C-alpha cells in the first residue's frame, strides 16, 4: 500500500468493525458525554425529604393516637382553633408553591429577571403565612391554649410548631437563593440551587394542607 493510501486510511473515521476493534483493544474507547442520572444535590435533598416525611409521619401518628383516644376533641375548656382565617392562610401558602414553580420555570428559560421577581413573590407569601400564623398563636395563648394546657395544647403546638419551624428554614433558604439570583449566579444551564430549594419549598407547602385538615378540621 502506498504512503498516500496509508495516510488516507489513518484519517478516515473508524466505522463498523474497525470501531469495534479500536474500542476492544486497538485503542481507547470513543468518549461519551453521559452524566449521572441524578445530581448529588438532587439526591441529597430527596434523601433529606425522606427523613422529613418519616419525622412528620411520627408526629402525625402520635397526634392521631391522642385524637382517636379522646371522647371529646377538642376539650370543652379549650378555645376553638381559627379555622376560617387559617383556611385563607392555607390558600396563601399554596399559591406560594405556584410562584416558586414559576421561578424555576423562568430560570430554565434563561429569564433571570423573572426568576428574581417570582422568588421575591414567594418570599413575600411565605412571610405573610408566618405572620398570620404567629398572630393567631398569640391570640390562642391569650385565650388560654398553651403547651401546658394538656394533650390538646401540647400536640397542637408540637405538630404545627415544627411545620412553622420548617417554613422559617425554607424561607431563609429562599432568601439565600434570591440573593444569588440577584447577583446573576444562575443560568438556564446552571440552576441546581434554585431547583433543590424549590423542591424543599414545595414539600413544606404540600405538607401544610394535610396538617390543616387533621388538626383544624378533623
């Protein structure tokens, strides 16, 4: 074979059996761009949420044991819970789940300004929820419902209080993501921080109607 033919042979891309031979022993395998099926950040938040689900399942289970074991619930001597205003507050929190989704959708489309706007709206709605809850708690304490009021008060403040604590934590996370978004940290190709924060926020949003139905309405 002439030198021209040999050079031409070396510059032609490998195909078929030649590619198979090269990958098996005649040379390094062709590079691939396949990445992990799920990022470490997403995997971490899903594992954390699994632990959170078990934690709240335990609290709800304890509440149901006391609830079903009581002949009269709530006790006649205890104040009634603010069903109506908390129902409106529930709608506020549910709407914040929509706004955080819109924020995630915006950054996936590369719209940084819309990301900031929707995240700011989510933070505002979360703050409204916490302020209303805090105000109602102060009223309940004023009317005599305290942790020391027996099983009814203890289970109420434990279950609802832990959810409120999680909302505060999620709010702080949202504010941190909001600050990063303001500095242009996220793009359409790099927004994992927004995604994992949105996943956790949706978790605390979805959990609340379950607690509202069990504690306030059941």
